[in-house]
C-alpha cells in the first residue's frame, strides 16, 4: 500500500460518553507517531461543524490537555445529531477535505455516525479524492453490531451499579416499612444499560437489589409488574426496580408518555420512573414509592469511569490511526473478546457498511424466564468491562476536567 | 465529676448520609479508650429498635468492619422515623437501659432526634437513672442550629457539584440547540443543598452552570422563572437549573404536587424536576427540556464523599464519648469554624434543648438580588467542607462497602 501523506481530521458525534474523549486522545497520540501525517485537525460539532469549516488545530493543544481528555466527560470537540441530507452536503464535505488536504478522517460515534462515515468514504472514492475513513465505536447503549461491546458501556454500568449498591444500603437501613424504589436508566431501544445493573447484586438471588429489571425488549404489563413487586416485598423490606426509559407495552407504545397530562392538558413528557412510582402508589396501599432518574448524569459520570473502558477507548483511537496509515478505509475498529478465562479485548476491523444498519438488542437467552431478571451468563460478559478505577484529579474539592483551547484553523472556503 | 462505669448505647436516626457511619466509628473507636466503658452496644433502627430491646454487640465487630464504616453509606445500625409517643415509651426506654446497664446514650441524628435525645435525658434524670446523653449531629440538609455546619452536608454538595460540572460539560458539547436541563435536589424546607451546587461554577458569572438555583426560601413564580431561562439562553447554549424538591409558590404550596394528574385522575406525586421540564417545554417553543432527579442516590453517594466531612463526622463521634465520660449530658457536639483563612473545624458542646426546636434556613443575605443565584460570600463557607477525596476500596469493579455482623445482645425484658 502506497504511503498517503496529508492531514487528519477527527470528529465526534451523537450522545457523549465518559470515554469518547479517550478515543480522541488515542487518535492524537498515535497520529504523532506517523511521518505521513502532517496536521491533526479536529472538526467541531461533528459533520455539522465540518460542513461549516469549523476546524481546530489539535497539535497545538498541550500534552497535559490531551492526557486530561482520558478522564474528561462529554465530547471535547462538541457533537451533533445532524444527518447529512443531500449529495450537496457530501460534496461540500469533500471540498472542505480538499481545501485542508484531509487524507484521513476518523469519526467517533454510534451506528448513525458509522453510516455517515461509510457514505463519506464512498463519496470520496467516487469523486477522486483519496481519503481513508475509519470509524471508532462509541455508545453507552452498547447496541453496535460486530463488536463484542462498545466503549462507553462499561463506565455507565460501573456508575449505575455503584449507585444502585449505595441506594440498596440506604433503603435497607430505613426502618420497617415497605418501600419500592424505581431507578430510571437510559436505553430507548436496547436494554443493555438496565440489564448491566444486575451486577450490583452481591449474591445472585432474588433477594438482592436490583430485584426487578424492566427492559425495552420485554413488553411491560402493569398487572404482572405489580405482582412481582408484591412477591418481592414478601421477603424484602424494599423492592428496587431498574427501568429502561424506553419501556413499552405490548403494542410498542412507550409507557411513560401516556401516563399523565399536565395542568394545561398537554400530554406529559414524564419519565418511566415517575410513572411506575405513581403506579405503585396507586395500586399498593401502604407502600412508599420513590423514584430517581439519573438522566444525562449517567453518561457523563467520569468520576466513576471504568479504567478498562478508558484504556479500550484510547486503544480504539490508536488502532484506527494505525489501520488508516496501513491503507484501510471504510472500516470501523471493533473489540473482540479473547480467551474467556483471562479477559483481554483485542481489536479488529469490520466493514462500516455492515455496522451502519444494525442494532444489537440484549440477547433473549440472557433474560430469565421471569422476564425481570438477568441470567448469570451475562455476569461473565459484563464483569471484565468494569474493572479498574480512573484517577480523576480533584482541585479544590471538585474534579478538574480539561477543555480544549480550540485554536481555529483558518477557513479557506467561502 | 464522678466516674460513671457501665455500658454505652449508640443509635442512628432519620435519613442517612454518607458519613453517619463515620460518626458511629468515632464513637466505637473512642469508647475503647475509656476503662469506665464496659460494653459497646448499638441500637437497631433507632429508638424503635431500642424499645424492642434490639441491641447488638459492637465490640464484637472486626476492626476491619469498623474502619469500613468510614466510607460506607446508609445507617449501618438501621434508622427510623419513629417519634416517641408517650411517657410509657420513655419509661420503656429507661427500662431497657436499666436492664443492660446503659450509662451512656449517643444519638446520631437531625433535629427531631436531638429533641428525642433531650427528652430521654430529662426522663432519665427524673426517674433516678444516672445516664449521660450526648447528641451527634447529622443531616445532609445542614439545617441544625448552633453548629457551623452538619456532618453529611459537605459530601452531598461535593457529589452534586461534581455531577453538575459533568452535566454542564455534556450539555455544552451538544450541538446548536437550546437546552434547558433541570436537576432536582433534596431539601424540603431549607435550600442549603441546592445553594451548595453554586460551587460547581468555574467562574462566578451568570454564564457558568448552574445558571439558575431555585430555593424553597424563595417563592416560585413561573413567569419570572421563564423570563430568567430566556435571558440565560440568549447568551448560553444551555441553561442548567437546580431546583429544591421543596420549591413552593407564594402561598406556600409545593409546586410539584399540583402539576398533574395521572390516568386514574389521582394527583401525581411527580417531582419538581419533571414539573419544571414540562413548564419549559410548554412555554418555550423550540427549546429542549430535560430533567434529572438524583433522589436518595445523593445522600448515599459514598464513592464521592468529602474526606473533610468524613473526618469531622468521625471526630464528632469521638468528642461525644469524651464529653460524656467527662460528665456532660443533655448536650450535642457542634462544629465551630476557627480562623477563616485557614479552615479547621473545632468542636464544642451546645444544649440539646436549644438545638431541638430550631431550623437554620439558608441565610437571606447569601441570596443575590436576582433570587436565583448565590453570593460569593457563600463560596468561602462551603469550599472547605468539600476538600479531600475518600479512598473507597473497590472489589471486582464495584465499591466494597461493609455490613455489620450484628451479634444480638440477649434480651432481658419481656
């Protein structure tokens, strides 16, 4: 493969994770090792910013800042949910790349982003612009196909399982009354996040929190749910329920949206947590119901990230650069689980096209017959992903996260 | 003062904090230093358990467990919200103390608990049972009078400010749309917790999150709130709002309870966060609204406790024992701020009677004229309370909190 000399462009897309910046740091770190790479540019706010030629000079950032990216949440480059709409957009994208001699493009994102990356790769090829495009996986939802797991997933589960273990101790210590505690977690279409919290159990018994896990993959039935709660309260002082925000009934309707109307008569946006809290309070006399909803805090909780997750995210960034320099394009870095007894994730490359349109649901065989608990087989899958704690530096009592200086690259197009 | 030989009894009451067990560890640790103290008993589930003679032998717990209490959330002894109802209850309490030769009673709790401790002290005195009663302060609400601050407060603020800083980075990185993000925090009557989150700001400007802080001390006005949000969105891509769960309108009605009815027509329990989220979504077209509600997770988040808070809580436990052995009774350990330039909290003793019926609201002079932000004077108060991080041991990727073995003391009463 012929050496391709020029500049690289890296961008981030979709909902942030606590480790999406570690992948960015991996790209920058590895890019410095290759003489064929001249400038290292970052695109602000994903595709949207790149179309506006909003590029920054990442080589100008201090080494301290690049190191700090490994423990800083959110998308340091900014993100977007913009979908490329037309060939004109693609043409504009290639014009920006030509103007800045971009020969390598790395897109850190979920399946929508990999789809975009795939189309960019093909458009460049059809328009005689030699550019290598490599995707880097990212999503707390863990729903990308062809990768064992996604960077971002281990950390969200570590944070949530930590929180649930703390909540369980709190609830257990609260006197002699029946308490039902609902924790609403992210995951609109796939139950990986909710299922992941099963690891908070100390023993794999029904008596250990979380007692009931409600996945979007399982149609919600209020009567069955209430019966399960009652069963749990027979033997436990409290019942801790984890519910996916995307919980839906047998007709596929989200349960939360339908729950209530506000004082103006508008249908409430209300979450699943408060819906279930009200359901319990209405149906079960004498039972206290509480809920919490960690919202976007769960995908930003870098103070409780998994060190394994950070390391893998960083490595995915590095491997993307290595692959592109070696001549690969139209591919995404994927994680492969090696020997099951001693966990070590290797990386491989998969075709962007194959990743772009798939969604990996939580496997049916890992859902127990009761439909509200998770098989122990899953524990073997999730446990290695949570290992190790990240040392976030604190200054004056609070985490000292970094921000990019963002030196803008001079615009060359109108 | 004559030496008083006998056993000690310690119990916990009210809502847990992340450091209530550190105070328990301080009591146990100090008790071992005094020959006049024979047995160290813990009362399970506060007064309620003691009335049922549910005592455990704390001296039988391993040193490892006692050390682990310093970073373990919730009330290790169990807690209660039981209010002593009658003289018969007091008489029963004294009977339990007599049966087990309890000469020292320590109650770790908020103002209700200090009230109970006060009444127990007087009842013992009037019934010729020599017993010294010392209260140990505890509440995330920080609303006890006569103490500079309360153990538990620094940690809840550290956790929330960390979370808000993470959320702010997340929101800032999210493309070009207007986002209003509501974080509902605890504090039904006093705004100390919500106000504390102001410390998450990096610079003390309106442009820095949290942008709007809604305290229960300030009557909520929807029109003014919406105007403030709009003002914020003129200059910022997002507006982060922290709201106390106890937010009330000018008539003193909680805003949340009135917000909606469920599909059965019942008034919803719904939180302030979802109420404000819906208010914003209804009033401001084109603005995205999100909310999160950390619920009981915020008072249990030991993985993000303040080391200063843990140390002070432990010391309050120690000082309570020292005071009682020295002959004090009917008092509570309080924290006093020494020299303002170099923070060091000293302890003192205050009368239980004076603590029992007071509530310390957030000082009006620390609320800025705009009513939704906090004066910089407050930063000097809060900052020292957040210093230092607790090293929680993690096992297999999750925090390894301890549980008491709970060896029951043989019952002697019917």
